[in-house]
C-alpha cells in the first residue's frame, strides 16, 4: 500500500497594514505597514518611526527567531505579502521564498524618506535588498513599479468568491429591488464620521461596514455586523463608497459595482489602483469635503451612469495557488525573457516618481498603463470625458523655448503670475498684536501664483467636479480649481476645488464665519482657505463677482511653519494675481489690509460686524502682512496672546480703580494698588487716565509697568477666574478656555519691553557703524529671544542655534580674530521655526554660519537651512502676463 504524501508546509507572512491583506490570509506582524491617523490619512513620519521600532531595531532578533521557526516547521516555501524580512529569513534558513502583491514597501516608504531626509534612506535600501532574496513575485493587477524583484509572474485579480446571490442578500436584509443600495466601506476601519439621513437621495439605503457599536445611524442607514461577508454585500449593491484599496477595488471590478472613492494622501499604491478602476469605467472620485458634508447625491447619480467593463479573469487566487504549489514541490520556473526590460521599466517609473516636482500628485505614465493593460484580455471602451478635449490646434509661439517642447499644447487664455516673498522677523515678532513696532526683511524665497480664467463652458473640469455638476443646475457653473506644489511637506491634499457659487448666500457673499466653517470641515484641505479666501474677501469688501472659472497654481519656496510668513506670502501672491487677472487696481497697502481679512478663514475667530485685525502692517511690499499670520504649529501662540490681552485688561481695571479713587471727593490716604491716592498730582492723574483706556500694551512704558503694575499682575490665572472678575479680555481673535491656566505676567511684560527694544534697535541702525553698535544690536536680539522663552514660546532647536551663536561670538578664536557675529533670536510666532543672526557683512561671517550649521547637525542629526539674501516685495514685482500667440496673430 502506497504511503500518503507528506503535506506541503507553507509559511505565509502578511504585512500589518490593510484589511485587504487580512482577507486573504492570517496575519503575522513583522512590519507595521503605513500608520494611519484615520481611514483616509497616512502619517508618513509616524510610519517610518513605527517601522524602525518594529523591524529595524529588533532586526537581528527577528531574523534569528524566524530562521529557527522556519527550520523547526520544515517549511517547503515561504510566501510573503509583502513582508520584506521574511524573504531574508527564508534565504538564511535555506528555504525558497515567493512574494505576492501589487505593491512593495520600498516604493511606499521611498516617498516618506523624501520628507524625513536622506538619513532614512537606508530603510528603503534594506527593504529592497530583502526583497531581492525572493525567487520571484506573483504580481497582481494594478501594480506599482517593483524593480527589487528578480522576476515576476502576472496573475488575474484575486477576488473572494460569492456565497450568496444578490437576491438572497437583499431578501435577508429586507431590501426590495426597487431600492437603490450604497455600501459604505472603508476597508474594515471604523471611519467614525457622523452620518445623516439627508446624505442619501430618496429611494436609497446605505449599508455601513465597520460602524462602532455605540454609533447611532439614521433610518436609511443599516449597521452591518462585524463578521459580515463583505463580497456578497458589495455584489448586491448598486454602488460602493469608500477608500481605494486592493481588496475593495478588485471586488468592485469583479462584480461590476461602480466605486465612489476618496483619495488617501501619501499612499503610493493608490494612483495605480485608481488608474485601473478608471480604465475599466468603474470609478468616480469624490472629494473629501463632499464626503464629510454629505454632498453625495451627484456622485451616486454619476456612478449609476457608469458601465464597468472588466472582463478579464478573477481567478487570481487559484492561479497563484498553483504557482505556489509547483514551487513548493521543487519545480523551477523558466525565467521570463522580459524580466530585464520589466525591471528597467519599473526602475524608470520609480525614479520618475521620486524625482518629480515637489508636491505634484503621483500620475501613472501612459506607456506604463498600456503595459499593464496588455495583461488583460479586454480593452475598455473609451470614456467620453477622456475623448473630449483631446485634440489641439497646432500653433507656433513667438518666444524661444530653451529646453523641452510644449507638445502642441496651446494657451487658450492669458496666464497671470504674481510673486510675494517670505519675510524674516528681525525684531518685534509677536508684539504686533499689542500695537508694537516690527522690523521685517523680505527674504529671497518667495511664493509664485499663476492664475488662468476660463469661461465655464470651456473650462476642463476634474472628474469628480464633473460628477458633482452632473445633476445640478442647467448650464456650466464657474468653479475654482487649485493645485499646490509642495503638499508632500505636510499632511495636506495637493488639490482643491469648489463651485464659486458656494461663496454665495443668495445675492450676497457668505460670512467669514461660514467660510471658516466651510474650510474647517476637511483638515487636509484647510490650506486652501489661504488661497480661496482672497476671492471671498474681494467679493465681500469690493463687491467683485466672478463669472469665469479660475485655475490657480501655487508653488512656494517659503518653508512652512518656520516663522518666515509662508501663509502671508501665499495670500499676498494670490490676491495680487487675482487682482491682475480681473483688472482690479488695488494699492499695495490696501491689498495687505484685504489679505488680513483672509486670515480669519484660517483661525477660529470670534466674529462680529466690527471685526478688524489689530496687527500692524509689516513692510511686505518691500516685505508684507503681520506676523500673527504665522502658523506656529500649536496652541502656545494663542495662549500667550490670550495672556497678554488678559494682562492689558487687568492693568486697565487697576488704573480705573485708582483713578476713580483719586478723583473721589472722599480723598483718603489709603493706598490703592500700591499707590497712595493722597499723593496724586495732575501728572499722576494723566498717567492713570491714559492707562485706564490703554488701547495697546506697547503704549505703556517699561518704567510705568515696573512702578505700578508688575507686582500686581498674577503669574498665571485660570480662565474661569479671569472671566468672573473681568468678563472679557477684549480680543476678537482668541477665545478664553475657562479650564485653562494662562500665563499672564510674562506675556504682558514681553510686548512692553519688546516695543522699547525695537525703538532702540531702529535708533542704533541709524548710528555710525561700529563694534559697539553691533554689540548693542545683538544684545537687544538676545533679550528678545529670552523674552520669547519666558512666554513659553521657545524651542530646543532655536535655543541650540542661539547658544551656538553665543559660543562662536565669545570663543577665544573670535576674540583673537575680531568676531563677526553679535546676536541671534527666534523669529515670528515662536515655538520653533527660524533664528535671525546679526553679524558683519564679511566672508568670515558666512564661514561662521556654516560652522554653526555643521555643529547643529552634529548635535541633533539635522542640517538647518540657511536663508541668504533678499528680494523685491509683491508691490515692486507687480505681475507677469503670459500668452502664446499664434502665427496668424504675428502676421
């Protein structure tokens, strides 16, 4: 009798990311995948940090443990989906390994390394090296470039099979065929967003996957059990709403269910899967704002018009299983003859994506798409929207192109380009909101904004905009479309669009408060308020109406969150470009004041009809806009501002009380607030009258502050205690949190002394140049820096840089060679950012700055960026007007 064959032993490793991986196999966590803050947000820095802790730090231990385990179970084959270290462990154990995936982590993490800096690049190289130990890759449709693998085997879609028919599922749920069904599916992750009845059109039901146990749903939403078999429900639905992932996309294609998808930022697998969906007419993109606000109906109606046409195989699981079985029993594959060209093609696309213009959304090259589609047996019908606008008129331009080709693309409308630089806060900083003087310098780095107007009938809409306008009012509506280069530097979406009618409430523009709420609905697109907000301000303040669609391209070299007014530069450049393109003649100072109003769309303001920003206008037209525009990346700035306004209110109250006592007929010798009222003369009365009506802290002199108020002000004060005693702090920009304890004395003192320091600094600048002059200027900057620290607005990084400047200034070598650096301070809103250094305009100064730069890197691991030079302000630059003229126009 023949003995039974020994069963094959497979060791299957699965990445710790994504519900789609877990639907195919049991999870073994040896990596962390991508860390997500929620169902749509990938945290790139946290992903790398988690991977380091999960797979890099314990790497030796992982390899030792896994090799021992693989040998103990006598594995015939290691299969990885797509854990890098599993391939290396298999090689060390002398066992063959195969990967199964449509993406690899070296491609995903390479994008994150671009953000964190090249010091993290060893992570990507190690992952790629681990993958190289795999014999081959079983590659799934919708794949990313994966040049690390030596060979590939392409298989059809891997799709979970249906257990029940559409009719059976609907019968069990009690849903008739006359009801349209939307399945709400975010890959097994509970999204947690509040769902409302009005989100669905009449005659629709929504099946919700992943809802939390305590989440209450409207009557037209159905909460599905945690263990529900999702493929059956997808096939029984009329369309699906969710995020793009391999599992949801493959099931939508296989069962021909239109997929309304929301993009995930910074997950590089997505564009390739999205491309596959759109290629087979199965995808409709919805912007995140419309998801959160319930503007679903246009997308659902658009989805119903699609005709998904994927006809290729859906038996990828069986095909892959056969390949794995053959490999496990020792069969050797014949290497693919096209493996070399395939790896070269993947390497080219990978390099293209990693070296694209910063902030540009990943796009899949057409030739790469064609190569993918050759693997499918079906050629999809062309989409009408793709055909529209694909032909171009051939014209010749009248300017010389020094590099590249415009590929017969013609500028149909004029383009207007404006520019505004960032600015360096030399002195003054946060004292501006207390009425203080500020000294600013425009830097070389600037923001450029390009604007093009188009009649709505000729404007090329993005696909989700087409879907949104599909069922709305007759005739094309003007839209605003914004593309921002540089989005990879922060967790924000690279594009934004809206109907310009969203800014109207009947015949009037919406209020700034409503606009703030509008942009706050989607945090990843809140950045667009800086740009779109300028349009609303022009509508509100100048009565401008925008009948054309507007395309805006923003590219800024001004670092964000570094105290150099990146947001102010965006606002000024945008408004300058909008004004130029619409024939508006706005004086530079007036434009700056208008841009101040745009800031209210980005900060939670207490709105009233008399709202105005009290900050002084910095010289941004030889440098612009107040430093209160700076985003300091936390709550400290707001707390310090609140504390300063509390201090002003307390000082006014103390002065009023003393004045009332001094003027009373019943004059007593009892001291009030430390001052004997009986000793008051007319000059003293004048002091108190001014201080009782103190409009800005900077109008209080340091000696009066020290003589009368410093010891009476509390160090800290709880918000509730302040409100009980003083009702309101009279600041229209901040709100007092009753439970929060605010520092009061330090935030009050800083602007009083800073205004004095700025005046002294200005006076010294006009004196004869000397070492004493520079020493005095430097000392004022140091005092300013430590004033920030006393308010709680310092940071370890900026303190370290100032410390290094001091060490350089007071070193024996500097004294011997006559030092060239004299002072330094934190800039802008504080809590990090930039440091301003003052020194002689000598080569030696530049050398010392470079030494400080290297010392900082040695101490922290980070190389600070050095700002050098200045540039014209927005008013001086004006605008550029660009158009390509045809030959007929030149004749």
